[in-house]
C-alpha cells in the first residue's frame, strides 16, 4: 500500500517537472509553429548553470534557480532573434538548426562540466519530510508540485487576464490577422520563446536534486516533452498540465509494473491519441 | 549535360577505385559506412525531398531490419533467409508506420514518426528476452555471395558499393516515374492533386514503402558491417542523423543525401580523431548551412557555381542582357 502511495507522489512530482518543461514547448509550438528540438537542451543547460551557481559559488539554491532561468532565457532569445526568425515557415531548416544547436549545447556542457553526473543538494529548509496522518511526504517533492501549480496559475493568468496574454492568444489563433490589427507578432515570438526557455531552464534546476544533472539529460527529456504536448494538444496550457500528470503517472507506474515494456507503455497512449484525435486531447482543430 | 556526365564518370571511377587510393583499411571501412548511410539518407530523402514529409522515426525501421537479421542469424537461419526475413519484417513495419503517420502532414507527421521511433527504441531497449537489451546481439559472420568472403574491408566495400549503386539507380527510376512525379505533386499542391483525381494518401503510402525498402536495405548492410546491433541504433539521435544528412546536403536531389552522408560520417569518423569537440563542429556546420545555404549544400553550390560561371562568361561581352528567371536546378 505504501509503495503505491510513494509511486503516486513520485508521479505527481515528475508530472510537475514535466509541466515546467512542456508548458514553454507547447506555447512555442502553438504560437510559432516551430518544433523546438532544443527544448531538452534548455532544460539541461538550466540544470547545469544552476548546479554551478549552487555548487561552485555556494550561493543559495533559489538564486541559482533564478540565474539558471535568466541564463537560459537569454540563450533562447539569442537563438530566436538571430536564427529561428530568419527561418519562419521553413520547417526543414528549423529542424536542422534546432538539432544543430542541441548538438552544440550538449558538447558545450560536456566540455565545461565534464561527463560526470553532478548532484545538487536539496535546498535548505526543504530537506526531510513531513508526517501527515502517519504517512511520510518528502518536503522537496511537495514543494515542486506547489511551484509547478503556482507557475501554471501565473501562466494562465498571464495568458487569460493580461493584454500581453490576449495578444499571444491572438497570435496563436491567427497570426496574419493579429498582424493586421497592429500586434507585433515578431516581438511576441521573442517574448514567448524567452519565457518558454526560462521555464524550461527553471525546471531543469528544480529537477536537479531529484534527477541529478548528467550528459544525455537533454535527450531523456525532449521525447517526454513531445509526448506531453502531443497528448495534451499544442498551444494549450491546460493540455500540457493534464498531459504532464498523465505521463508522470504512466512513466512511474509503467516502470514499476511493466519494466520490460516501460517505454512501450509510455508512448502507446500518445500513439492512440494521435490516431484518434490528431490535435491532442485539448488542442484546437487546425484549419 | 556533358558536365553532369563527366562529373558522374569521375564519381563512378573514384568510387570504384576507393581501395586503391584510400590510405589503409580503416578508411575503406569508413567509405563503406558512408555508402550505407547514403542509402539510408536516400530513403529518408524520398519522403523529405519529394514528399515533403519529415520523418524522425526512420531509425526504428532501420532497427527492425537490423534486429530481424541479427535475431534470425542467432536462431540459426541461413543468410539469404535472414535477409529476406529482415526485408519482409521491415516492410510490414513500414506499412504500419505509414498507416499511422500518414493521417497528418507537416509538423504532425514529424511528431507521430518521432513517437513511433521512440516506441520501437523502447521495445529494443527493454524487451530483453528478444533483443537482449543494452547488450545487443552480435552477428558471427558475414555472408559470402558467389563464394567470395566479405570479411576483408575492400571486399565488403565492393558489396556495399554494388547495393548502393542499385539503390541509387532504383531511386532515380522511382523519382523519374509517373509515381515520382505525382509524389512531387502531392508535396506542392496536395489539394489540387486530390481535385485532379489522384489518390494523395496512396501516393504517399507508396513513397513510404519505397523509403522503407531503402531504409531496410541500409539496415541490413549495417548489421553486416558492424556485426552488432544495440538499442543505440534506434535512438532519436540516430533518427535525426539521416534527416540532417538530407537537409544539409540538399533535400529533393539525388546527390544531396549522398554528400550529406559523406559530410556527417567524415566528421564523425575522421575529424573526430583530430578534434575533440567534433559534435560541436557538426552542430556548427549545420547552423552555418542553414544560414548560408538554406537549400542545402548541393543546390547551394550549384547555384554559386552557375552564378560565378555566368559572371565569368558575361565579363568580356558586357552587351549581353542578363536572362531573367533562369531555370531552377
């Protein structure tokens, strides 16, 4: 019984991390129609930068998280502004350039941080756990769930209640009409790309105490982000939230119940959804 | 036309004499590897360049062929039967792959193919009772067609070259055929093709099957080349590689994927001996190609050479008017 509960907590935690990873991916994909195959690299880069700030400079964890998010946001901004902007609509070139950049980032991380996995200490104050009705809950994992929920709520508020959000939604629905009514869609692209990158980088350092940081983290996370976004539907925040938790559960329970077919079980629901509902569970039908 | 013919002749002669002018067995093997990946990239190019469908799951099909041959050989089946089993299983896999993924086009197609590729990788990685997991399956011997053992690198090279030449020829015929022409039609104007009475889905399905056939051939060559298969061959990176080869060389050309395959394999096998950060070099090359020659190396170079030639020809006789709208290569 206790094993099931532990698995459930791990699933929700992993779902929270996946949400941080995929929310930006989904927004970028929905707004810009760019398959951003560097998203896993952004997650890894955030984790490495944060780990350095915390481990080498002995600064508090949260400063490390902010630095990581800012650094990855700048990186994302540079990539968008100087490379992806020239390639609007050129799908093949986008695939080539995003894969090329992820190769560069992976090798850069290998050069700077070597191939040894880096473990990041759980931030002070969140070590240990809390006992609720005789059950043990690790504090840090609960903190991740809360933070993911807060970021989800903030993103939702940004998209649904602000002027910027309205402009982004207009850009997602119909970029040409949005341009006609005077919205600078190209600037929205940069903002959304930086935002998505920042959340991914933040997710990277948040996940570091659990997953640790190692070369290949990017390739481990990118397919998961794709699965979540395909399952939930592109450009939909609710979709990536639901998708993240569904995948979090399938991933953890699949590993425990069917170790031989864990990945098969992971990718099968995505395939089923794609075949029955190609736009994803919460996606809109593209015209 | 004559320039093309001379170029073709030079390429054919230099390919035929590789073991004579290439220094050492290692480099002959690298050449075999280039040819194997060129066949793979040609298969992917049929979809990307002529069908407008970017697949990030072809390593899965490649893997089915390789694993099928390796598993059959380990089970004690002969070479010819094993190769046939590999081809048939890979084609059945391709048919399912196509039926699932051709429901959508564009980025949706990329996503579904990626999902199928990952699914197959997951199977290879975890279905230990069949695939032996991370330990992989080894193949004890290479076949000996007409009694010629293929163990020497140069012998294997010639066998690969033969299959490669057949594959290039088959692709050339396919592209030139009415089916190939209608495939290009579905790439550029799917709705118009549909209105004209073409069965767009069926044309794409046929293209997928042909692409799968080339991929399976490459997979079978690969298993005999390395004599070992592990899930590493089916990863996302392995699926991305032929796509990168095609796009960097120039999609929609016969030569592009071959040049792309040569570029990637040379950086991977030869430059990596001198430069420690060869992955970064490869990434930088891709980014540079996108910036300077977005249409790929082969069409980009052709355009450049043609422009230089034109400027060179025009320089003495400035009176000649520039001809507007030169035909695209």
